C-alpha cells in the first residue's frame, strides 16, 4: 500500500518509474469512434489525454514536432523537426546496443561516452529507463538523451532530469545534465475484464504501476488471484507525469471504482487533518485492512497461473484451506502483521509456517519448498513480508500454496469471512472527505456511463 502523503507532492515516491510494459499502447480506434458516434464529446475529450499513439514495441520511431526546452539553440528551432527514436533499457544492454537500436552511428560518440566525465551517468544502465535520440534528415544525431529515473530532484519538486549529449561545432560532443518540471496530468481510464486484469489494463493504456497500485489498494477486499470474473469492471482517475509529450512516470491513483462479481468497491485518496494519508471507500471506511486477501502477490505472471488454473476456488468443505497453484519458488507473503508461532515440518502440510496475529487470528502457509532465510519461531513479521516459497512438500500433488485462516485455532474460509478493518475517519475529517468524494465521483460516474453506452451500442449492432 502506498505511504502517507500523496498524491500531493509530499508522497514518499512521487513518481513510480515506468516499466517496459507501461509503454502506452494504441487505443482502439473503433472504441473512440463509438464514443464520438454516441455524441459523448465530453467523454472523447477526457479520453484524448490518455494515449499518445505509439506501437507497443520497446523500440519505436516516430516523426514528431519537438517542443524543445529553453536550452535548444535558435538554429535548431529553424530546422525541420528531427526524427525521434526512443528505446527502453533492457537487462544486459550495453551502451552500444542502445545506440544501435536508436540508429545512432556517430563517429567518436562511443569513445566520448566512455571517456567524458560528464557523460558517464549513461553507463548506469537501469532497465526500464529511456534513451532517446533525435536524428536529422541526413541521419545525423541532433541530440541523445538519457532519462534519469525521477530521483532526488523529483521528490522535491516533480522534476524530470536527463543527460543530454550534443555534437558541437568542432565535431566533438558535449554532455550536460538537464532538468525541467514535469507536468502532471490527471487521467481517466476504464476497462472490463474479459480474460485477465492485465489484458483489460493494457486495453485501457493503464501503466503497470497503476494497475499494481489498484491491486494494492483493494488487497484487503479482493483476492485478485481468485475473485476476478469475466465482466468485472474498473474506473480509475490517476496522475501521470509528462515531459515533451512522453510519459516520464506515473503518479498515483486518486480515485477508483472496481466492480467485482456485482459488488462495487470504491477508493479515494484522502489526507486527514493530521496529515495522515490513506485510501478510503466513498463511505469513509479505511481500505487498509488488517489482512491481505492473498499471500501470493498479484503480478503479470501470477495473474496468469491464478486465473488459468483456478477460475473458481475449490470447494471449502473437507479441505479447510484455499489452494493457490503456483510454480515452485513463488514467494509467499504474510497476510498480516504477526509472530511466527510455528516454522517446520508437519505431517501432510510438509513445510509449514503458522503466524499468530492479534486477537484470536492465525494463518498457515503449507507445502513450502523452503522458508525465508533466517526466519525462526518467535520472529515478528509484517504484513506483506516474504516468509517462504511455494513448493509441494507434504501431501501435495503439485506445487501450490495451501493457505489457512484460523480463528481460535479453527479454520474458517478466508474468502467468505469479513476481515477486520482498521481506522475509520474522525468526525472532524468527514466534511473535507465528503468534498473530496464529490470531486471524483462525477468523473467515475462519467466513466460508468461511458462503459454502459458502449455496451448499449454493441448490443444495438
Ligand atoms: Zn489445500
């Protein structure tokens, strides 16, 4: 779950760095067309901010007008817009791989990058960061930019920082560190799950970081590995940070609505009078649950095996636990703060950990291949902490996590029980909170109408 003060700039991580999968994708033209056809001009305008048109490949090239920062020289502004190539750093890349993918073939550039003190930061090849090059009509490099992940500078004032290399008059190169303010844009997105949450998120051009944040926000309400159904819907209002028409980072979710199995969950970020921030549902109940719904993190990978193998969770009767099929070695996380009550072997369970939580609650994680290094009886663990790895020890036909939720040492169905929730709103905060909800609810409702109109249009065809 997110920290204490966001989406205002005081959030501990005002930017979430983009991953390759965050690359915005083409929005389906047909869908935009349907909206327009329905006369929902407002809607179309709202969606228009969502998607710069770029193909999904990590390397792309597009001719575009450059909105050069003040550092650009006058002569350059007069020349035709250069050809921009952009690529994302992959694991194992070298600088020459990057230049090759960008189509940059400047004599002496690689030597310059290796030897120049100021250019050295390009050698910090963090996967996921972006390197761009502008080429003129003759294919000569106008500039090369290496986008630094929003780091220290970002935290203070939402800045975008990059290293810029340019050829100079003497056929040499110069390197400069540049910064500029990144613009924050509020975006809306909606989607309907047909095959998977990530599939729907990709269709909605939702950055992975935002999808994961949605899963985190509702992690105490929805077991995303087991509860998702075809037809589930989401509507999200979130922030994105832009520089030069490129998304340089995703901000955070401001409000959302998620309909799972006909039950509507809502969330809005709210900072109370004490400066404590958190997500609440529209009625003002905190979404920070004492227990997470699942011990296996929902990711692009886990979503695949979760959805495929267990579209409907197994029968509770005679089993006393919930099984999560997952490859051996998949990390297992504590679903709540607690203490290690048992760690070791038990007949049938194989390698098992039992955690004792507040009150009468305890949880058990069985069939593990191995435990987290150094973990022992009596250790305190926090919600979300890694405690072990999926395996098939004990009576298990294949690798899976057998998870038990126990009240007074008796197993109960965690998917059926209403789990305790923390911290309701103080009376003093209720008015400000109501105003916040009033601000976001119309946007969410607009998205809901949009989804409905699409469904209607499809039905009429
Ligand atoms: Zn089981």
